[in-house]
C-alpha cells in the first residue's frame, strides 16, 4: 500500500513526458488555452504543429474549389546580406538576432487554391499577413523590415497536397513607414518639413534624406510541405523567404533579408 503514491507519481511523470514529446501536443494545448494563459507568454507567436507520423496525401479535384486557410508562418532564423569587407568578396547572408518579441509570426492567412491539370496555384487574399520585425547584425547594426505575405502568388507541381509539395512565388513587401511618420529631423512624406531646421538644403547632397516617398518591395517565398494529415486537411512544413529591408521611405539602400521558419495551414473546400 505504501508504494501506491510513488507509483501514481511515476505514472503522472510518464504521461507528462509523452504529452510533451507528442508532435500534435502544441496544437491541442494552444487550442484549449485561455487569453490569460497566453497573454505575455509568447505562445501566440508559435504555430501549431503536426506529429511526425502525418505523412499522408490529399488528392485534389480539378472541378472543385479549394482554399488554404489558417496559414501560420513563424520565423525562427533571419539572415541579412551585408556589405562585403572588400570589393573582391561577394556579399554573404550573415545570421542576425531577432530583437522583436512575441509579434513576428504571420497568422490566419488565407487564399484560393486552384488545380489545373498537374499544377497548383495559390493566391493570397488576406489575414494577419504582415509584421514589423527588427534584427541585430553581428556588427551592431539594427535592420528593420516588414515580414509579409501580401498578394502572395505561388505555384506548385502535382494534383495533390502531399509531403513533396513545394509552393514558390512572389509577394508584396509594403513600406515599413507610413506617410505620416517623421524622422528624427522632422521630415516626412505628408507632414513635417523637408529639411533639417536651421539650414536650407542646397544641391543634390541633401535630396537623399530629405525627399520621402512610399516604396513597395518584392519578395520571393518557398513553402515546403513536409507533413499532411489527410483526415483533418492540416499540413505543416518549413518556409524560406528573401525580401528587402526598410528603406526609410526610399532614402536608404535596402538590404536583402532571408527568413526561414515553420509553416502550418489547413486545406478546405471553398
């Protein structure tokens, strides 16, 4: 009888370990959490996951209409292509530290999925499809950028959603600043002044930082699906995106930013 409490404790520990190691544990736990459970914990920035055993395939009917919904993109690593040390070297992507906390993921992104023969095409329609992120390069430079999936147009080969499906396409990167933003010298696009107070600008040397304009960029992204649950329509995998950084309303040169991370989504009939 005296061993019963010890046995119960051992069983509870085993169940805890099994739950924590299960591939779908995060998705189940996140769905059952309340706002107070998630607030200020960073859990809302994570994407749901699928177990390693999810290796199914979902055949698609060309006459039916589909949508990819609840798409979640969680950046785990960011690289910035900086200037080379000398002209003989090529610029390389260097790993950078993500400074932004808890608000780096895109979530609830959705769009139409069309089947044409042995080809798939995806058109993004909306969702929480952009986030403002800042990273720190090894040399100490901070690089802000807009992580986005706006107007993402991608194609993939095949007539089914499977663990070998890879979507590749381009998307729009909106300006990091809005027209009403003022830089430290009070210069903006629609408000403020166009030059530093005290000196009237003269010549082209002052134009670069003084004249603001709204500049969109273009990024490319690849979504690689590695897990598919045919019973629920869920899929998961990884993504890689390359896009420009912030240009301070067109007054600075954009740097190339490479983002990699986790992917999650769900296939539904429209």
